[in-house]
C-alpha cells in the first residue's frame, strides 16, 4: 500500500489544490489547528486563496517527521449530520507546504523567519490550561521567530491567536514580550512588536487525530497509508477579529463559508460559551458517571437528554442577551453536534476543561437564575455536583490525571492547577464539607466565593449526598 504523498495524487484521482506560495506560519500542531484551520484554508485555496502554511512542531514527537514524509498532506474525514442530512466527506488537505521540527533543525526555523513572503502567523492557546508547557513552547517559538525577523530588519506582521476569549491576542502579545525581555532583546524590539497586529480568533470544531485502530481501517478503505488522519464534525467555525488590511490581503471569508471575519469576537464566543459549552458541561460528568462513553451515547440516554434539554431551555436561555428566536438555530446545531452518530466523540475529550467551561459559560446563568429566583438552577447544580464527584476522586498516574468510574479508569482532561485542588478532596467526604470546600476555593472560580450564591451550598450538598 502506497503512502500518501503528492506523487500519488493523480494515481488516486485526487484533485490538486496546493498553493504556490508560502505565506503563513503555524506554531503548534494540535488537532483544532490541523483538522480545522488547515482544512478550511485548503477549502479556501480550492476557490483561489493561494495560502501555503508552514507548521512548526512544538514538542509533539514525530509530528513534523510524519507530516514531512507525506509532503504536508493528510486526510480529513468530515462526518456527521447537518440539518438532518448525513455528511460524509473525505478531503486530502494540501495547504501545508512545510513541516519543521526546530529541535532538530533550528536553522530552518530562523531561515523561515527571514522569509519575506511570510505575512501572518497562527497559534492556538488552550484557555482551560490543560497544556501549559505546550502553550509556553508555542509562544516561545513565536517569540524567537519574531526576534529573528526584527534583527533582519523586516517589518512587523500579523498574528492570529486562536483561543477561547476576546483577550487571547493581547495575552499572546504579552507572553511574547515577556520572552523577548528575558532574552534581553531590548526596547527597540518591543517598539517593533507594537507594529505587529495581533488578532483574536475562535477555532471551534470537535476534531481529533484518528486513533490507530480506526486509522488502519480507513487506510484500508482508501488503499493508501496516512499517518495523519483527522476526524472532524461537519460544523466548523474559524472566526477572526481582523482589520480591513488583513481582510483585503487574505479574503478567506469570501472563499470559505466556515471562515468568518468579525468586528467583535464577543458574539461567537457568547454562543459557544453560553450554549454549546454550557450544554457540554450539563451532560459530561453525569454521562460519564452513568457509564456513557461518547456524546452520542449521552443523547441516547433519555433521562440525561431530558435534563440537558431542560437546563438549556429553562436555566440558560432565559438569561442570555439573545431572544429565543435568535438562539434557536444554534441550539438545534448544538444538539445535532452532540448526537453525531458517525464520530465517536469521547465525553471527557470533547468536554475537556469542565471547570473553565463552568466559569465561562455556566456560572453567569447560575448567578442570573439565583438573582431572579433566590435559589440556584436545579439542573445545572446537579451537573456541578456530578463534576465535583467525578473530579474529587482524581489521582495522578503516569503523568496524567485519572479517576475510576465503576470498574473503569477514565482520563480527565483539565488544568493541572484545577486537578491539584481536587486531588485534596474525596467523594466520600461529608457532603456539606465537600460542598463547602469546593465552593469556597476561589482559585477554582476566578477569585469568586460561590458560597455567596443564594442556596447553592445547600442544593449542592443535597445533590452530593443523593
């Protein structure tokens, strides 16, 4: 069986869409960048965008080597339903022209930094804090890249920070400045950095790199070997808060419907945090404790589906700055995404960073509901109790956090700081003591003491006991 390379494209009647210029550098290779952003750039290229990407590996052993051996190509399988219609699309993504491992070839990274054709950079920050070392490595690589451009006398450039908040670009700028100061780059570099344009962006899609077993099956169907297969849902959004100059130079949104240029990232973030992520929070821990493995199984779990539906309709929607008519299409999309029958979206992988999701998307609804009703929302408090019980028994093993549900070990995807806090607790603690310990820990809740929310300590304690 042949390996996927550009040389076999004609043999397999795969349409060529490779750009003829390298103009973007991507620091990091996590799934949402490769399986969503690079795929959407490929979609735009098929309509004339001509954007080639160089991917810089940041600590993922072997990624650059595997991608280089495939000439930057990989296959994305887009599977699921849109508007009750099945979607199954196989796409050989051709937007990546180079893959670099700076640990093995630092000179190549420095040469890339001096390339006048590079016009913008792309990074992704994990706002939930699960991968602090990876995010620091990406920011450090971007800082070295920019310092080299400054030393070469090149003009400032644009940087797109894909994150989960409107200030992610400002935080990236601050991190890069901090690295540069530590390296004594000097005030002149900071002045040059101020000429760089930092754009916040949201990259939203349930996408994973395929596991070995499914990859082997898919390769058998394709009749070629691909070590970089990614699996994505049909829904995908790359929203970029960019200036007019960038939009004019790279009219990506005109060429791909899932890429949007926005004047303010607040609105797409509102939908994601307060609806999609809030729904994930409502189901994730409960589904896991029920023995469900995937989001689709959660949606087939009738009591759980009813609870999530009531949470969204009765406890979340009434407290959004949106009418039900505005929110309805997105809510339908959310439940269609949760129930995707074609991808095995593992619960705790899809809903990683549950405490971050609670703070960003659920806590505002809890506060607003309690302020109006003088009690917390019942369904969301049940979900919070389930999260506490799931996390309170977590222990560190082989460099990752795990918990046992029934007889099965489950890996938890969460900030190390959050897991350290929960590791001091146990689900067999007295319910009142456990509720008090969790709600009073300001480090979990962005400095807030949740005991002050009307009735929350009592209702949480009752749910922990029951």
